C-alpha cells in the first residue's frame, strides 16, 4: 500500500480589474527551503508511479498512466473559473507562484500546510503586464533560432525565455515595469542589452548580432 501525503492547497486566480477568474494560468507550488529539520532541498522532489490505464470500454491501454506526486514542487493550471487545487503535499510552508497569459507573475510565500488539512488562499489578483518585442537582425545564415533570456533586475531568480527566427521577432509578455537585461545567444557572439520597461506599454527593440 502506498501512503501519500494528504495536505493540500486550494485557491483562485482573478483579474484585478474585472474580478473574473482566469483560466489556464500556471500555478507552481514549491516547498520553502529550510522548512524541514535538516534544512536540505531534498523535499523538492517528484515521485513518479506507473499505473495500468484503461480505455473507456474497460480494456487496458497500450501505455501505462504515469502519476506524479510531490512533497515539494507541483504545477497545475487553473480551471474555467480560475480555481486550482494542489494535493499530496507534506506539511510545511510553501510558496505559490502564478504566471501566464500576459499577466505579471505574482507569488505568495509562507503558506502553512498541516497534515490532512486544506490551506485555502484568498483570491490571487493578477494585473496585465507590459510587452517587449525584440527583432533580431544579422542572424548567421545557418541559424534557425536566436535564443533570448530576459532577466528582471528586481527578480533575477525568475527569468523569461524566448526565441526569434529569421523574420519573426521574440516576444515577452506579462512584464513588470522596471529595468531588465536581455541576453541573446546564437552561433554569433552573445549579445546583451539593458531595457527599461514602462507599466503597460508595448515596446519594440531591434538588435543586430555581431
């Protein structure tokens, strides 16, 4: 018999202006470092269990169903009403981070979860962010992509990633106002650019690779 942790976190993600729930938002729940007695990061692991899957007619499927359980990190998407639920958590303190659909990422930390209990989060209010469109010129002939990393100065632990193709720019959305560093990587020499974003704007930059 496999005994799984029974604590869970429930919540809802809403648009700050309309107060409507937002579907399809990415919700990541992570066990906070140092929360266990040893202070290690070993809590942030995922256990995968393969179980026999069945078709609607009751017959066995060709491939087993892979179930993932985590005491530390799980990611789900919000439903049509913006609600989410994370199950099978060990007791402790967690951080909940929400991102997606052009909204500014937001997080809440120190959410206490007790064994067999459900921690309910009041509405997570999301705001639309700015957009940065980057046109990349001078891509080497044999390159199909140029890869970009956009790092907010005030949140370096959560960079955004994108790519550009010949004739197609890379796009970053859901940006918070402030300074960002853009790093471009291709077969050419890596290039960096400092960009200042204003709240709610759509900004275009053109970068020529060396």
